[in-house]
C-alpha cells in the first residue's frame, strides 16, 4: 500500500518536471519564432506556433487527469467541447493565412467576427481547452448514469 502511494507521488513529480521542461522549450521556441518573424516581417508563423503550443499544453495537462488508460469515448465532451474549441482556436490562424494569401473576401476580413476571433485567440486558453478535452473525451472515466 505504501509503495503504490510513493509511486503515485513520484509519477506526479515527474509530470511536474515535464511540465516545467515543456514550458521552457515552448518559451525558447516562441522566442525564436518571434525573432524570425521580426526579421522577415511575417507574423503568420507566430500565430500558428501559439496555436500549436497551446494545444500541446492542453494535451500534456490532460495526462495527469486521466485515471484509466482504456479507450472509452465521451461523445458529449468530444462533440460539445473538444471539436468546437478546436475549430474556434484554429479559426483565426486559418483566417489570417487566407487573408495573407489574398483569398479572403474583404467583407470577411473587416467583419467584427474576425476581430472577435482575434480577441479569443489572443488568450490562448481555447487551444489549451481543446487539447485537454480531446484526451479526456477519449479516456472517459465518468460513469454514464444520469440521476433523475
């Protein structure tokens, strides 16, 4: 009993070390991409890297929350949270890419929706939620019993 308790503490401590390492790697990668963007005047790599980094953080955070590693889909979490947040987090980078390539109509480019997506994207939380809920929706540990 005591040995399994120590293993649990050790695994969580290793996860914390991995989180710190991931944060350091993400920070250095983000700095390199921003430096390259300032030299080339292209912000598109910065926008896409922020999306990828936030999704990776969400995926990593979810590793500590999964209790049982057997695949059991939670369709409500997948379809109502994970997929919409993934679409919402990728919408601004896709619109920015289309705008830069000249394939985005002017009415869409100057619409309030684009500015709203930019505000949502700037928080980086939606990408983290997308990564987190994708893993949690595949490894559901909740019971399907609904109390009435």
